[in-house]
C-alpha cells in the first residue's frame, strides 16, 4: 500500500425541513512512486513463434477523484430515507462506474 495524500471537501444543504442534500469531492493522490513489478512479454516458439503480452496494467499514476451526491429525506413517523451515489471523475485505479448506497433509519 503506497502512501497517499487525501483531500476531501463537501457540504450539506438544507432544502426543506424534511430534506437535506449533500455533495462531496473525494480525492486520493499517491505520494512518490510505487514500483509494481510487471511481467514482461513471453515468446512462444512452438507450434509457431508468437509474442504474448502477460499484463495490461497501464503505465500511469492511480490518482483517484470522485464526486459524491446524496439526499436525506425525513418522512412522518420518525422514518428517514438516505440515498447516495459516488461517481468517478477520472480513470485512475479500479472503480465501478457508480457506487450506490441506500438506507432507512427508524427512530423509536
């Protein structure tokens, strides 16, 4: 695991007495260089000569920049519904296209 510089900034905005919106920018920048040993090409001689690439790891930094947007809705009878999505803003690292989360809270 490399050392990384983390930067996170965001805000929550009250939209109504029962609705709140949240937005965040979440970043992760590796510090220094990380040398990952990548295997080289393999040359096969039989039944005919051919070269096989053993890895498709790109030669670039894995800076990660994500945006997060969410809402929190309080409905009658002390129930709160929460939904959030995290969206990548660049192509660094291995991440899904969208990471969804949802939840329900009940206060008793």
